[in-house]
C-alpha cells in the first residue's frame, strides 16, 4: 500500500491543522482543482469504456457497479439516478456494495476484505456473459472488488476498472483500466477526497455518455426525465415546449394524450404521429428519440394540429 500515491503524504498540505478555516479551504480547493485534469487525461479510455458499455446494452446486457466504502456509495448514487434521469429500468444499471444496503448509511467493518463475497454477490445479482462490470477501488487492491472482477472475467463479461493507482491489481485485471492519477490526498490516505471526487466524475461521464449514445437524451434535453412530482412535471413540460417548438397548450395536450410519457409526446409533436404510431416508432428505435424522430416512417398526419 505504501507504494501507491493515494497512501503517501502530500507535501502541499503539511501543517493543515494550523491553518484558519479559509486557509484549509484554499488548500483543499487547490487539491480538488487537480482532479479534473487527471480525469481529462483518461478520456480516451473512458470513451473506449462507453463504446463497450453501449454495445453491451444494445445486446440486452446490463451494467453492474461493484465497490466498497466510499466507492460503493458513489456507485449506489450513480445507479440510483439512472432511472429517473434516463428512463431506464431498475435492473439496467445496478450497484453492488460490500456489506449490502447497511453499508450505504454506515461503515460495515471487514466487508471489503472478502474476495469470495465479491464474487458471490455479483453471482447472486445474476450477472452473466454479455453484461458489463465496473469495479471501483481508489487503491485498486480491495479484495471484494478484485473477487467480483475475477468472477466477471470468468463469466465472459466486460470488465472496467476505476482506480487512482494505474499499477494496481484492479488496473491490471480489467479489460479497460481508467486510472486518474490524483496523487496523495490532502489528508493522507483519505481517499474520500480527491480519489472519490475522481470516481464520481468518471461515473458521471460513463453513465451520461452511454445514455446519450443510446438516445436517452435528445440534443441536450433530458427527455426521459421521470415526471413523478410537481417540479419534475413542470420541468418536463418546459423541455417538451423547447424541444418541439410547440405552444404551451399543445404541449400540455400531447402530455395528457401520451399519459405523461415525454418521449412519446415529443415524437407526436415533431413528426405528426398519433399516439400509437409514436409509441411504435420509439419501440422500433429501441427508445432512441433521435432515430424515432428522423425515421421517414414516423411521419404521419398530425392529428394534434388538426384539432388545434
């Protein structure tokens, strides 16, 4: 562990406990500023991972995140936000954290030390050949994650490692290794800081870019946002108006007719398709909104505008 930079003492933050509140914040912020640059250097590898994940999704595969501690909690967060943001099923992107659900709210001591449990939990989740597995570990040595990755490779799944140590076992084991070198932490060994921030950024990039490539975003509009409360319904109506160019009344009518299915309402408004045809085109495009909109077969008489 001592050889890994994430465990070394940071010369730039010595004397941290003697500084004022503002002084501490300036030091921490300066260290944080290094994270985005480290992630930027990994963009080609992140792009490779996105292409591979999208390929898996298009073949019916799922995406599993595996982590322990901070890494596991970040994985849970990203997986939990995919359904309301991109309209995915709960099973499409899943997070497995050492120690189970109890570990989300508090530490479960020793949970990360068992490679056998990592493999067991991934098998229990039903991971199979054709799925994609992303293992997250700042040090790249967490036995729980390593065990899960060995199991995933044995089953023929795509494996992606996200770590801050490019020479770690996790980096060597993964098909694709993403290793932003964030360096020593502001507080030695506290990888919830820069390494954790890098992991959050990488997860944002992986899931967002994959969903955009799948057509779960149109232009830069969140057209699959779940309209589950008043704020989100207002956001959805605004997105529909902007994306379609329709009036408020026409957009509201389309949302009602589509039973508040925003992608369906958008296809109806932009192509003139009726409800049945709009749903069919989205189904045929695999939910890809742009493909559904640009397909010549999607153009039908605009019943909405005729009744305006």
